[in-house]
C-alpha cells in the first residue's frame, strides 16, 4: 500500500527470535494489555460474528467533531449466558448509549479503547442487532495516510475536503466496531453521510439513496454487498463530480466510476481510464477476475497519497506517472505508469479479497501487492521490463527487522514487507521456471481464498502444495530473519562438475535455482550443505554472479570452498 509505509524500527515475533541465527536481534518492544485487547480475539470478541455494519456519520468541520451511529448485526456463534461484548472505539470519541435489538438499553463499561457491553442471554445461532450511538471530537490525521484518523482538509480552492485513513490504527478511530481483521461483516456494510448541501459524499460500492433534508444538508447512503475490512469503509466528502464507464472484464460488464474534484474533471477523463484499463487487463490476467464485480470499481480523488479502500480506491498521485513523480525502481520503468492506481488497485486482490486474520501477517497484503507492480510491468512492457523493475526496487530493502512481528497485539512488521516481499516472490517464480504454473497459483490463491480471511500459513501451504515443493524454509528465511542468503559455488579443475550450497541462512534452508539462457538451462536445489552435480561447458557459463543476483534475491559468491 504505500498506504501505510511501515518503517517500524524493531518488531520481532517470538518465532522469529527462535529462527534468527547469525544476525543481531533487535530489542523486543514492550506490549501492553491494551495491545492485547486491540490485537487478539478476547473472550468478549470470540462468541459473536459480525454480519453487517450500517454506519451513519455527520461531520462538523467547524468543531472537528462527528456524531454517529453504527447498527451492528451479528450472529451468536457460542451460547451466551450473560457474556460481555467487546466493542472498540478510540478516544477522544465516546459511546453515548447502546440499544439491543431495538428495544433494550444495555449497560457498558470502558477499558481504554475497548468498551464492554453487558448482553442478555442469547442462543447459539441467533441473530441480533446492537445500535451504538457515539460522537465527539475525532482523532485528526496529521500526515495521512502515514498516520491515521479523520482528515479535515481543504481543496485548492479552500473548500471542505474530508476523508479518513485508518489502516493499522484501525477503523475504531472513527466508528465503533469489532476492530479485528479476522471478522469482516459477512453481508457487507452501508455508510450514510449527512453533509452540507454544497458538498458531495461518496462511499464504498454503489449509491443507494440521496435525500435533501431541507435544512442545508443532504444525506447520501452507499453500500457494498461483499465482505469488507473495517479499515476499508471510508467516507469521501468534497466538491466531487462523476464520470463513469462499463469495462468488459473477465466476468463480464464491470461498472467503473471516477469521482474527482470538479476542477480535475477534464484531466481525469484524459488520464485515468487508460491507467485503469491497463491495470484491469494485467491484473485479471495474472490474478483472476476483479473480486468485487457486484460493488463495482471506483477511483476517488483524495487529499492524501492513496489507499486501497475496497471498491473505492483513493487517489492522490497528482495525475502523474511514478510515485508522486519518482521512480522507486530507478530503472525508468516506474515513470511509465501511475504507481498509486496500480499499487492501490492491486490490493483489491491481496488485502481486500484475501485479508489476513492478524496484522502481523500484513506481508500477505503488501508483498503480493508490491509484486503486482512487477506483474503489471511484465504484462504491459514485457518480461525483461518486469525483471528490471523488480530488481530495481530491491534498493529499498533495509533489512532493519524481520517482516513478521509479534502476533495478537496488532503489531506491524518492517516496511521490507514491500520490496523484500516482492523480491521473495520473484525469486520463487524464477526458481519454478514455469510461468503457467506460477500464474495458476496466483489466480488459485484468489479463487481458493475468495472473500475470506487467512493466516500466513494458509498462503504458504497453498503455494508449496501447488508448486510441488516445500517452500516453508524460504518463507521463514525471508520473512523471519534479516539475513540475505548467500549462494556459494565452485567448479572442479576440469569445469565438468559444480559444487554449491547456501550459507548465511537458517538451518535446513533450501530453494530451487533455475539458470537458463538461449535454450541452455540447469536446475539446482541447493541446501545448507554442499552438493555437486555434473555440468557441460554451456551450463557452466550460466554461473554468472550478476545475472543470478538479478533474478534471485541472494548474494552470490564464486569460488567459495
């Protein structure tokens, strides 16, 4: 996402601490009870499943306050005899009252940002609703989207321009919910916004209702029918105008809507559709059909850089190629497409379609979406362009901390989950040496885990099973350590045999290497102990450190013995 650039200096999971060998361990951060309440499935969260959110919000720009209501429909998954329900709403917002099933006020108590609601006895399988009324000052984002919160902005003409960015920080920064990635509302969500008549309110999915209230305000209701992550439900409020089209996609007609500030309309019409068409063509080829045909696809002007809000992607890249005019790959390729449109839309497949249960597994969102940029370059500009782009972004890898941090505390790992994760996937792809298989795996992930939440192990095991090779040590190496594996090799005196191994790696690390050029190839499966195999002169010529390093995220050492 570059939606939250996660340059956290030292987040290390307990598992990483076991697997890290030969590299310095960063200090484990201290986590609190509040972190556990936020990041784990507590007893007060475990007995119920969210079915639907119906959120209503009325912002007041002058006082920087909001008033709102969330009608939360849920199903009881465990027999509940007077259990408490944990709702989440972050200060300075407060819950005023909670109504159960529309008839009964229920008491609640506050514990930090967790609100424990005392519930009547309910039967397993029964479906109920809580109406949560809330309001007050809302946490303001100072530098969105890098820090989250409500964005009280102005457009270039000084008119109100409001939205929210809250991934990681959590949707509970602006509305009460079950703020855990593992529980998406099964039947979707609606967002009702009451705004001044002079403004337009846009939300996720499709516009359901618009009504002038006769008091200087207008009410807009938007809704999605698909499951959606809490942090993806977002209001956009400003001087918007709309233009739309129907894209003939893999699953048929797809509604595509562009919501832009009125003064951006002319350049948006000229600029945006081509980028969106190229994105949809390449991503549907590599990753499968766009996952939310029922809700459509929207690209919406935003005051910040951009975020992957489901079916309502925010855009703030100034209508220019690259990332705000910069090529993060330093290859020239990054200036041939609009980074934000491509990257944030890639999250519709990884992040929105496939969502991780724990924020610690955010690499599944970010590594695959980072790699979607390479897949895009490959599809639009050719295979060598994809290779060059992927190699170029490697310069952004810091190896400052492992990518996977501690589970259960809403912890975020190293920002290396972007370029290092993307290079890990490119390394795996080259080792397979079979793009038809690799493509079927990427598409298979999106169909097998369609509209579901997953653990990282689900993704890792699926790839290994489909590829016919156990990649568990590969994932552990790149995700749980900061070590760059070293591929060492040497030839016999007559150059008819090559010996090789991996070093600077975890015990048991093994990963296929396929070296090929102009019809000549050799397949190796090095491990952390020496192996040997015969080679001919043409195969020996394939052992070029620079060429190997450009295809695989390794350090290559020739002549080591």
